């Protein structure tokens, strides 16, 4: 492998930074952290809002309207800048610009380092976990609100305005969350470990992507005090152009999240392509890393369209351009096309990491190699490529050029072929296996169950004549909740239960984990399966009033949804108890996995690997008559330089397969 | 020995799968099938019902193939069973060329089959009730097409009947046994005209004439809902229509034309799309692109057979 491992050694991690030689130091509370970021955001919003009022108060569309979109957009944008400055994201580039040596990160070993900028991918991964769960539970509470309103077809808990604001917020927050739920926490935490690297390619960009993602949370929530937005998460123009101030939060929020997604995506791409350890050839890369690679490519290539579309929307609303206004030469179809050109790859951004997790977990709990490794990787790349050619199936009934519809029906149905490979892989792996029903495996199995329903219902939607009935109905809603929540979120919890012992060094309670699994699985299906019927029986999406005869099904779904919400309380209790209150140290390799990430010492040093490992095999050598160590964790210098081929028998005191490697490696890290 | 047990497992799975699939398909086709939405009130609704049935009949065996296999594996190969030993590893467990090629071939055949079926079912019944845009390429064979314009706005539908002097009404009445061309347009944001029991759905875009065809087969009432989020009162944007016997329809249409004559004069002349008054303030509407799209019907030239 022609990989210069010297590059991998210079991992910059705050924990090991020596105090600066100069006298330029500042007290900890003045340093960059979340509190300072919040102050920066508020100050930035105030400044931006003031500037907007100064420059735009004379505009005709502002006078007497009671709302100044220029002020809101500038307030939010400069607020985000203030947030980033407060989080210390601008320190390094600004210092470089003025030619000064940047202040080193404040050395800290305490818990406070999780609330500030970090350069260690493991800290950033845990920060991502926290922010993503914040998104998820906020959006989940809003879903409870939606289901409360739908308890009765005609009596209302909320007014239509509050209801439509809740629907929009729920959808947007969940989509933002789902785009990063695996890439952010697990992708950032695990990819360097899985490919044998000490760091990510661009640690500062990684930190930036986290902090701008967190800023997106505040921006999208700012829509609520501004009156919400009436368009749902799809933001269709011209309703978008007509909407009040909350719409600006949606547009700026999606642009902000989009920038974070692009940064996270290309950072992972660069890391996976360039930072693989010697011997980590493409045929040995863990399948989870393949899925992250495909997802990162989608993030990098599809998201710019969203940012551009958001900018057009902002210009329509502030500078009175007419990108989406038919009467002035624009087109209401332009937003639909731009949005779904991003939006459909986004759907696979929310599916592929789930496939990766499931394919990664199955071999461990069946004690068998992954069946069809190559076809799994090829399937993920195939899905990623095809996903750019299906977006107009969202516009089947919109009045697009009619002969486009068979074409997009074909591409949409073709994508089910590579998507189906995940079932081939899992079914092949189950054949004559020795299946252990641990919590991660249960979640992975449930993902397969749910995703099959979601995927098959997707074929119904892709069929244009059938789509005439189900388009825009609750059938669609049930379909994508089955794929995103039933697929991705179940896979995320599979991954979280599986890797949390590695990430936190503590064990989650197994019994509570199983309780969480069964309640979540049962009530998820009871919540969303009836909604297929509700859609088939004629209930459109996003309505607050519906036909009397659908009340029983809706109520059944609502009550199940409340219980589904309650199932997460079990998870939160388990998580808080076993990570913070009564942490029980986890064994180094609790699942007896061959994955390279499990061969690292506990607790994991900031530099991950004492020596850059030499990878000898893919991590799926389970089963009788096949016991190959996955990597040599203490390779000799000659091996690294390529002078001699790696030999498993040399320096193999950290026996990779035994699960106790390198933990007691006395050798110091390469400095 | 291993070869023997392998075929033994496989045969059992196939047997369970065949029995379950056949049972489920038969029960579905005969018990549920005739009641599958959206019913058979029109040609497009009946077509959609047929398509739903066909897709379900394909989907059940596919889903059962996965589920039967999983259930079998989860029970038979659970690690906690007596005598569970380490499974066989090595190249044989890592992939099997024949199985992989067979899998890809099978899924490809199913997908291409579904695609060909869907395309035929879209093209043959003139767009299957979906919006085909301003220049439909799949048109009905009947020459007696009744055009009905659907004008969506926040938050109601109104209907214009160009064959009857272009009167506008909030009642949607259509004759039985007639091919209807719905011309769907909007004067503000995007809506979607979903006549549920008719099996018709077409988005209403401003400055766009979206045409959907269907042929009525049964008398009765139907529901119209907006199925594209259009703002605050989207949930309350619904309506009911009726399929009337032809004679009743003409009585209704002609009397409404007479009653509304004074109002019709104040309306903008019938057009396929309308744009808001450039001055905006009084909400008036101008016809837009009056002569742009007239390939399909010469409105008013022929009435549906009376």
C-alpha cells in the first residue's frame, strides 16, 4: 500500500497539547464552548436583524407588512456566524489570515471538553450523538403533537396554524436528523478505527460540520416564534414565497444544515480514500465503511442543489426575484425539481448507512462471514448512482412532460434491485448460522422486517397508475416512515447498542435494552401499519380534518404512537443510568467481534493505534476452519516501509482474533 | 451429509412458502380484491383497483419468501439450541455464484415485469387518471369528451363547464358513461385535485393546464380532496361531487347555465389558465395563454352525445 503512514501520526488531539510557550492564554470560561457560541448566536442575530431593518425598512414589500424578511434572513445568517465564532470555529482560519500562530486548544481532560471544539474524531462523534438525539427527541415530541390533533376528525386540540407549523417542524427536524444520524455519530467515531487510521482527514472541518449542524437545530426551531412555516418539509413554492417569516428559518436552516452535510461528506470521503492502513485494500474495507463511502458521496454531490435552491428561495423572498413565480417568468416546477434532485439521493442517504450497520452486525451475531461481500458493496454503489435518476417520481401527477413518467417508473423500480441485495446478504449470512439474540441483533433483524414492508410499498408508489391513488396520501407517509424510522432509526439503535461499549467503555443493561427493543418494534408497527390503510382509504397527508369513518384507524395509530414515544423513555433511562449514573466497565470486545475497531485497547488512547496496523484480512473470518487475524497491530518498521511482506507470525503477541490485542502493548506510540 | 441436510432445509422452506403464498394470494384475490380502493366508479378507478390487486399478488410471495426464510432460520439456527456448534466458514459461506446470479436474475425479471405492466396500464387507459400536463400524449379514443375545468385556490375548488357557456360553480356534477377531461389549474399556490372514488389525481399549478382523463361507469357521490399541502386550511379543502345519469346532468347543466348567466358575464372569458390581476389589489383574474393549448378538444364544438 502506497500510503504514507507518517501523515497519520500527526493526529491533533486536544488532550495531548502542551501549553503554549508564549504568554497568550485565557481562562477556560472565555475559551470557545457551547455557552459562548450561544451568546455569539444571539448577538449575531441582533446585529443582523438591525442591519436588515436599516437597509430594507423602506422596501414596499416590507412597509406595513409587519415582517421584514431581509432582517430575519440577515439575523439568522449572522447569528450562525456568531455561533460558529463563539464555538471557536473561526479562530484558526482568522489567525492564519492575520499571520499569527493560532491559539492551541485549551488542554482539558474533564467532561467540559465535550462542550467545546475538538479535533479528536471520537469526541466529535459523541458530540454528534448528543445533538442527533436532541433533534430526534424534539421531532418525536412534535410527532406526539400531530397524533394528538388527529385523535378526532373534527374537534381540534391545536388551531390549523399551530398544527401546520408542527407538521413542518417535525418533518424538517427529522429529515435533518436522519441525514446525519449515522454519518455523524457512528461514521465519525468509527470510520478511522475501522480503516486503521489515527485521525480523520480534516479534523477542523469535522468539528465545523458538527457545530454548524447544531446551529441548524437552533435556526429551524427559530421558525416557531416567527410563526412557523406552512409548507411541510418539502417547502413547495409558490406557497413558500407567500409564507410568513418562519419560512426564512426553513430556507436558512436547510442551507446551514446542507453546508454541514457537504463538509461531513467530503471529509469522510477523503478519510476513507486516503487514510486506510496498509493492507486495507478495497476488498477488505468493512461493509459499514462502504456504506459510509456511498453515503458521503451522495452528501457531497446532492446537497449543493439544496443549498442553491434555498438561496433562490431566500432571494425570491427578500430581493424580490422570481425564480419560483410563474407570473414573472419563473416556474413553480423549478423548486420541485431542484428540491427532489437533492431530496431523492437524500432518501438513500437515509437508507444506505442502515444497510451498512445491519450487514456489519449480522456476521458477528451469526458467527458466519458476510454472504456476498462484493455484491453488498456493489449494491451500495449502484444505489448511490441510480439515486440521481429517480427524482421525478415525486412529480408523477404534477403535470410534467407525460412521457417522462415511464422512464422514471423504470429507474425507480430498477433501484429496488441493488437495494434488494441487502436481503440477499442477510439471508445468505443466516444460512446454517449460530444466531445469538443480543439487543443489536434484534434491532438489525427488525430493520430487515420493517424495511421489507417499506421497500415493497415503494414499488407500489413507483407504479404510475397506482400512484394516482396513493400519491400525497397517508400511504406515502407510512411508506417512508417504514423506510426511515423502521429502517434507518432501527439500524441506528442496532449500531448504538453494538458500538456503545466501545464508544463509552460502559455496558448498557441488556434486559432494559430488550424491553426497549420489543416496545419500540411492536408499537412502531402498530403506529404505522394502520396508516397504509388510512392512506388507501383516502386520507391526504398533512390534514387536520379527515373523514369520520377513518377515526378508529387514526386513533389506533395515535395511541400506538404515544406508546412508541414512551418506549424511548426506557432507552433514555437505560442510557443515562449505564453511562452516567452507574457505569459498569465493558469488556474490551463484548460481542467477540473480529472488527478492527474492537481490537483496539480499552480505554482507547486519543491516537487510536499505538502503531499503524497492517491489515491482513477483512473482518468477516468467522466460522469453522477460517480463523485469520484481521490485522497486525504491532507491525515492525520494515513491514511498514514495504521492505518485507507482513507475516502473521511475526510480532503477533497481540493476537487479533483473541480479542485482547495490543491492550498491554508496552511500546510507546510513534512520536 | 451436509448436502443432504441442505436440500432438506431448502425443500421445507419452499413447501412452507408455496402453501402460504398460494393461500394468501387466493384469500386476498377473492375476499379483499373486489373491495380494494378506489373502487370501480370510473375506468381509471377500476384500472387502479386491478393494478393494486396485481401488485399485491406479486408482493405477497416476494415478502413471504423473505419472511419464511427468516422465520425458519431464526428458529432452526438459533445459537441457544442444543448441539449448536460453530457454523462452517470459508469461501463457501462467503458467497455462491449461482445463488447470487439467480437472485439478480429473479429480481430483474420481477422488476422489468412490473415496469412493463405499469407502462401498459398507464398508456392504454389514457394516463390512468393522472395529470398529464398541458399536452397529453395518451388521449381517450372517444370523441365525446366532456371538458370540466377545475380551478383550485386557497382553499376551495370551483369548476367551469366550457361546453355550457363557461359557467363557474362550486358543485361538481358529471354525467354517467362519459369520458371526462379534467383541466386542472390553480390561481395561487400548488394544490392537487384528488377525486378519490374517480381514481383521478392531478396537481393544480398556477399558469399550468394539467389534463387528466377518466370515463365514468357508475352513479353516485364521490369525494374531492386537496392532496398537496397548500397552506393553513389545506385540511379543510374538500368537496363532494356526483356522477348523475346523463339526462339529469344535462338538465342540471343547462339550468345552472341559465341561472348563472349574469355572473358568467362578469367572469374572465374561459381559458385554460388564469393569472392574477397585475394590479393585484382587487383579486381579479385575467385569462392567460388562451390559444396555446387546443390540440385535444375544440371546446364547445361538439357536445357529448345527448
